[in-house]
C-alpha cells in the first residue's frame, strides 16, 4: 500500500458546526477509513464550523465562499491519489472507500459517484431517489449530493471546478463527458439529509431543482440561474 492516504475526503461547509462532528465520526466508522484523510473547507471567514471540529487529525482550511472554490482549495491541499467530494449533510455506505478504489482501479473510468439516497421513510422520497438514479444512469452526469469522486491527477489536469455560483458539479461532469472520458455510477446509495426538502417544501424544492437543471442544460448561464433561484 502506498504511503499516505489513498482517498482525500473534501467537505465544503458553511454554518455546519452542529453536524460536522457527527459526519466526521461517521467517516471514521467506515471500512478502510485509515486509508483516508478528511479535509474540511469552511467558506465562513470566522471559521465557525472549523472551530467546532474536535478531531485533531482533520485538516481545517478557510476559503472564500463558494462550493466550487472551496472544493478546489481542498483539492490543492489533498495528499490522496483519489478525491472524494462530500456534502456536509451526506453519509456514505459502510464499504464506500472499498467501492471507490475498486472502480478507480479501472483506467477507463475518470470519475464516479453513488446513487442518491434520502434519509426519510416517506414514499415521496423513494420516488425522488428512483428518478434521480434513472436520470444519472441515462445522462452519466451525477450531482454533488451523490458524492462525486475522481483521480487527483486527472482533476488537476482538467482544471478542477469552475468558479460559478451554481451547477459547478454538473459543469465538471459535462466537461469530463465532452472529453470522451467515462463516469461510473455505483449502485449503492449515499444517505443525504431530507432537511432542504422539508424546510422548503418537498414539491416546491423538487420542481425548482428540476427547472434549474433544465434551464442550465438549455444554456442559461449559472449567474442568471442564481438570480432566478433567489427570486422564486
């Protein structure tokens, strides 16, 4: 096994002090967690989330706000051969690290992600999960809440995430596809919090997200989408 971590887990955060230690404990409980390092990149210049972290081995970085920028800052600090970009409200399958390494041992795959799972017993979320899985398998464009992973050297070669206010995850996946490189979708599900759907309303949140995705695919710029997002 090569020296140093095999996988660098990069978590962009903003105002996640209440939940960050639970996520870090979850990551440490997973199979092969000793082959990983965790990098938390805080978009809050006061570092509120970083101050709450109790694990001294976590790499803590402040960054200008913006998910794409924060993830790039984390990638620059990463020592692992593989990068895993994880939202702060998303948990991984127990064997996630083994699955990621298995996929990325295949040279034909440049990147990958998991199927979407939502932490709720409500039927409507099962429907959303199914639609999301169907969409990502047809388009081969997973979203950020599916825990995107990629080789570090490849990520550096393509220039990382664009500094755009929204859809940075879709943009980089589209760029990989346009290069003719393959993206693998692992059938095991991540477990994402249902909080944003429940706070905003399930149908409103779902319809808005689908509409934003459609407008982006039709060529509407991320800057215009952000203005639209803030006014609906």
